[in-house]
C-alpha cells in the first residue's frame, strides 16, 4: 500500500497557487474540480510544473504541479545575536518552527568570541517577529560573549511549560499552480500519492 493523503478546499474569490505539506516525497497528484468538473494529473516522471488535463488529454508544461522538498529544519537558523538588554536573536524560519512569546528556547551551535558567558544556552522569549526573537534576558557584553556566526534556536518548552519534542519542520509536498487549483470560489479535492510503501 502506498502513502496517500487527500485534501479539500474552497478557493478564495481570486484563486491562487497552493502549497500542500503532505509529509512524504510525492509520486502522483490528481486534482478534481468538484464545482465545475474536470481533473488534472501529474506524476514524478513528468517535468516539474507540468500537468495533464485529463478531460482534454493535453499536457501543459507550466502552472501545474511542482514537488516541494525542503532540507531538514529542526530550529530557527540564527544569523545574528545582539549584546543588549534585552538580547535579540535574528533568525530565519521562526514562524515555521513555531517559536512564540512565552516559550523557552535552547540556543546551540553559536560561534562567539569567548570573551564572556557563552551565547549558547536556554532563554525565555519575550516577543517574536518574522525575523527576530526578543529575549527576556539581558545578554549585554562584557557579561556575554560577542556573536560571531551560526547557531540554531529550538523550542524547549511552550508557554505552559510543557516540553516540546524535537521534530523536523521541513515541508515535503507539492505546489499546485494556478492552472490545477480550479477557478474562483471552486470546491477542489487533491489526492496525493507517495512513492514509498506503507507497511
């Protein structure tokens, strides 16, 4: 038996491309327009972004199905760490890994200049933006070392103090282009099959 997931949605008034996070490498995708009829098909032997219009029997090379596979993401990738009160971490993938105000995070693999307490450690999150994590703690120099490069920030506990397990937040799935998501306000179904068998 192969991996399989089914998705359904209603398009907004202006239909847009859609990412589906399925959790496995995709081998086949079929989208079905429940409102207007018709279906589209793609398999991994076809070019990325292409699709077969099942009703018309034609293959189109653009605006179809494209596999989406990110490298492993276990935490927010740190690109900066200010020596300030409060400390501020600049990072990517913050929202994707779920870091929010009130969380306790672990900072690891930061290279610092060794002039004070290491920036690697456990901190409490005061607030979050798309690219920055503001901490409760004062990380001012000379008490703390100066950031040089690298590092990851991962959630340790949530706002309730409950432990957060380490998990891979990378997306494994597909992007459905505008030609295969149906029209404005249409009800759609997508059936996604993986290449690995499930035992």
